[in-house]
C-alpha cells in the first residue's frame, strides 16, 4: 500500500511505520514522501513529529515548497500563535510569498485565540499584496469582531466582502452581526442585518435576538422595524409579555407617532397583556413637557374613542400622570372627570396619581372626595394608595388621620413603605410630637434602616423628645381623634374609608 493511501485513511501511525520500513529497505525519501509525512502530522496535530520531519527534509537537502509550510502551520494550530508565526517567518525567509490559502491558515489560527488586531493587520497585508480574502477568512474575522463587541466593524467587513466577492457569507455570520449590533444598540447595523437575515435569507432569529432588536428599535425610534419584529415573534407563537410591546411603544414615541403608541397599549390589552404606567413611560416623557403636548395627547384619546377604538386605562392614566408632572391639578381633575366620556374605568393607578397631585397641592378635601369615588367604584387600595393618603394627611396642621391610615393598612397585611415612616418621623419630630420615636422603632422592626439624611435631620435639632405614648393612638381632645380605626374588611368591602371631618 502506498504512503499516500495511509494519509488518505488519516492513519498517522501507519504512515510513519511505512516510512520506517522504507528507510530499512534503503529507499531514500523524496519531496513527496516528506509532504505525505507532514500531511499526516497536520491531520493529527503532531507538532514534534512535524518539526522533526521538516528538519530531516532540510538535512537531506530537499527544499520545502509552499504546501510544506501550509502543513506545518496546520499541524501547530493548537500551539501558541508564536509557533505558527515562526513557521510563517521561515517561509518568508526562503522567499516564498503567502497566497490566499496561506493567509487563511494563519488568520483562522489567530481567530482561535481572538487575536483580532493581528488578524486585521494580516487582512490589510493581503490587500496591499493584491490578494482578496477567502470566505473562511472573512467569516473568521467578522465572527471575531462580533464576539469581541465590534458590531460596526463587523457589519462594514461583511458588506465590503459581499460587494467584492461572488461568494455570500453564511447565514450564521449575518445572524451574529445582527445579535452583536442589537446588543450594542447599533441602529444602522441592526437595520442592515435584519434586512439580510429576515428579508433576504428568510432566517427566523430566536426570541432573545428579537427582543434585543426591539430594544434597539425603541432606543432609536425605528418605528418601521419594531412591527416587523413583532410579526416574527408572532410567527414563532411566543407567549406575549409586556417586554415584547414596551420597546414598540418607545419606538413610536421617539418617532413622534403618539397615536400609534397609544394604539400599542390597546393591542396589548386585546392580547391579554395588561399595559402598565411603566409600559407607557415613553408616552409620559413625550407629553409631559408642555400643556400643548398634553392637549395633543388628550385629543388622540378623543379621536380613538370617536373612531370606535378602545382607550386603554393605561393611556388615560399616562395623560393624568403628565398633568400631575406639570403641577396642573385642574387639568388632571378634568381629565379624570372625562373618564365616562371616553368609556374608561379608572383603576388604582388613576387614583394614586391624583392623590399625588393632592399631596403636592396640600388639598385634603379633594383627596377625601377621590377616596370616596374609589370606594364607590369598588377599587381596592394598594400600598401606594395608603402612602399617598398618609402623606396627604401629613400636609395638614392636624394630621391624626395619618395614624388611622397607617394602622388600617397594617390590618390589611400591607407593609408600610420607608417613605411613610420617614414622613411620619419628620412631621412628628418637627411638631414636637413624641410619637416620632415610636415610628422610628417600628420602622426598624419592619426591616428598614435609618439612613444618613434622616439621622442628620434628627440630630440637627437641639430638642430631644422622649417617647411618652404607648402606641400611635390619636391624642385625646382632637375632633379627628374621636374616630375608631377600621378593622380588616371582607374582600368585597375592602375599601379605604376617609375619616369624616
């Protein structure tokens, strides 16, 4: 059996055994013999054997040609890159210039060790020598650029290669470019790669990639891209979640298309994905800058209703939220009162936002009216409702109701927030009310820490108060203090009761 046949069978051991028999028979090795031996070493990555064969070849006066150096570079592919570079320099020293295949072997070796800058240097050398990169070279460098966080360069290299070559990059390379661009929020790269991957190559990216693309679309206002991504997700039969739609809302807002942004909230509700104020936060950012923006937003809600479309409560609430941000209590209240006209049912967020406006304005009477409305609507209060009620009570000279609401929320197994305790402590301490110490003690019991600002506030006064009260009971003789604290109610009747004035 010829030596070459053993090489074809990838049997390095038999190749060397056959070579040993040839030597015993006095058959002098020629160039083909050494090439076959080195090819066997290449396949099995036999570094020491390959170098020994090469030295024996030189010792016998046989001049190596380019394929010999190719085999050597491949044989040392798992060695430190310096070994391959040493062979490269030996080749150059013998006046043998590298070809596209030679560069391919070296650059793929460099890619194995993420030597990106060195690979780019060799790519530039190819251009200077009038050589064009092979498909394998291009894909190795582009993949490296993606893996190392250089999406812009990766996309430029990909486009440049396909412009100058009849060969096309593999789909997996374009997908890598898409993922890298999306993770870096690189808009141009995402647009280019999405067209290549989805439109031209008909490849369906996975859900994680699609979500990253959606985030890029949202950040840069790519409102034409976002719906396309949603269509791909729909074709994958994904279970819709809030995070699939939130970037679409952001994309339309950044593109100045508020009507479509409001429409996405409607679409979410239709698909059993309740939108929240957080989902609508891009709308809030877009409309909270001026009263004119608010008017435009409200007009969109009216148009939607008149067009027989559903105005989602989240869309309604975000308009109220913007009114509150502009300190326009009258406009916020007017929007709230138009709920029935828009066929919107206010929810807890609606009342919490309005109560925030009452806190800012110190309007206790309006707060009580809102709580009554909330009770009549059958809406259960949440932690934020109580927080705002307590803060509202603390804006008044007489603040006993704050303690009623504090006790009431605890009876309903709602944990008071840190803000509630800190606000009570500050109010009591400033008013010389010894119950500040009880509030501090309970705050610690609830697992909260007394941070530096509160500590500095307490230590900044020369007055010191010793706790006298046994609990948070209202002080006697106060008109509001004559009421009893409500206990827990049934689920059907669980409403905040505004203490009568």
